[in-house]
C-alpha cells in the first residue's frame, strides 16, 4: 500500500463533469489499496474572475482581503470534489489550507510555507478517508489566510508529500508530462520519461510552465518523487527524481524559453571599483529583478553594462537607467522590450564539450543573431529577437536530435 499525494489543476477540475472524472480516478487508486491525499486548484478561470472583481473595486486591493477572496476558489473545488467522492461511496474529508495545518510566513499574496502539521490528515487516513485539501493557501501565525502565489497548489502538494513522507507526489495537468520543449510550438517535441530535480528547477526558472519552481525546490530538498501526469490521457508521465536514479543519461533534456524579456545597455559607464554594486543596488531598491548581466570594458576608463529583466519591469527600469546615465555621466542607452530568452538544459553538459558550439551554430544557420549569453554547469541561455524565437527553438531542437526517439541518449555526432 502506497501513500500518494495527487494534485489536480484548474483544467482538471474545470467543470462538474471533469470533477466527476477526477473522483473516478481517485476511487480507482483507492480500490488498488493506496492511501490518497488530494490537492486541488480553483476551477479553470475562477481565480482570474475573483482577481478581476477585486480590481473592479480597487486598483490596489488590500493584501489581506485579497488573500481571503482568491482563496475561496480552491475551497469551492475541494468541497465539490469531496461531495463527488462521497456520492460514489468513497469516504472523504475536505480541508482548507488552515485546517490541513499548512503554516506560512506573514507575506500576503506570496507566502512561503514554514511548516505542515499533519495530525488531522494522518488520523483521517488511518480511518480510511480520502483527504481533499485546498491548494494555494495556508495560515500565518495570526490565524489569517495567506496565499502562495501563482502555481501555489503545486507547492501545497509537494509540501504535504514531504511532511507525510508520501511514496509519490503526482501532479495531474492538461499535458502528458514534461516535454523536450513546448509541444504547442514544436509538434515534434517528445515526452521525457525521467528528469533530475536540478534540470527541472532550471526548466521551471527559465520559462517552462509545467511545474512551479518552488514546488521542485521542496521536492529536491526532501527527496520527494514527483511525477507529472495527464488528467485526460493514460500514461506514465514524467518522473522528477535524483540524478543518480535516472536510467538513461542525456546530453540535453530540453529547451525552455520566455517571451517576457527586455534588455537595457548603458555604454560609457565609468570603469571604477564598486560601480556594478552601485548600479545593481539602485535597481534592487526599485524592486526590479535582474536576470542576465554582462559587462564589457571598452577602454581603461569606461565599460558597457547590460542587463535583462522581465518585460513588465521594463518601463521602470528604463527610467532608472536614464537617471543613472545622468548621474554617472554615461554615454548612450540602448534598450528594447522585443527580445526573448532561449535556454538549453541538460546534466550531460557537465561531462561533454561542444554543446555551446552546436547550439550557436544551429542559431547561426537559422540566421538568428545572439545578443547576450549566460551559462551555468547544466544550462546555456541566450537572448534573441522575439520574432526569431520559434525558429530558434526549432533549430536547436533539431540540432540536438530532441525530435527523435533516440533523444534519451547522446546525439550521434556528439557521442564521446
């Protein structure tokens, strides 16, 4: 008998018919002898509807009241699923985040889980109940409802799995698992059977939307086997696990991308000690999160300083750059919000050379200019024109043979 934590997203519980199908899947797993804890998101579109209602009344809703409002979406889903299970003679109990013992810090709208008290859940499991928990929410030390930010139901599920020492945390979505890239863009993208925590963290941070990054961090920290499955199709999905447990090692696991990028370059910045800290300190004080940074000394006295940020922060960042240029006596400012980030991820990069050159040649052959490059041990990211993104993803995907069944090995031309 296994203890499974199953999470169902908004599309999985988007209608009464889909809730009934989810209930049927849970009952099947229960009949197979498993203990089941279920985490649910709000019904598809419900959170957006609630947010719109709040903004219809205020452009800046009170965070405490905002959390109370948007948390009701998951509470409706949990109750409906519990009703559906009970109607089908499957004993169940539903819990809000607070009732489930999910304790968070005091930051409304973006709270972090500090602890999970599992006594009530363990008691219900021992009595044969299926426990249904509202995702995305918890309670702070003052007893106030908090929410975990977008995708927070994934985090709820993994945190519960860790606290309960579950055998597996299963994330049911509207896709079959993690693909080599977005199959909506590249039809030839292939399902990845296994991927390491480290690779999945990179993919999530770089734009892949299958799993929330915080949920992968918790899974990695507590060694929770994490499986991404489809709510609509049978299949093994993708297992996110320890690197040493992966049966087939790959040079590259996948390609992630983000369209929401912008870039600013300050030229003629005085080349003196501490200038980088001064620039980044002012940007940080403005609550602008910097992604990629590049610096190039043009001569002994001057340097060019380039950085990227989320497109939503571009107007504020550009205004700040203009102020910095005046303050520092810098030269010109070059900027654009029409860029995208394309990233290659794979644990095989640690032990194989030639990955960067293969990637850059593929982009060059596709007539795509690279504006910026950053690397880590298992990642290479480039900034390119947004209009070139699909062509670039396709070119790199083909260059590493990710469109072939043999993609779970090293491409033939790069075998060591």
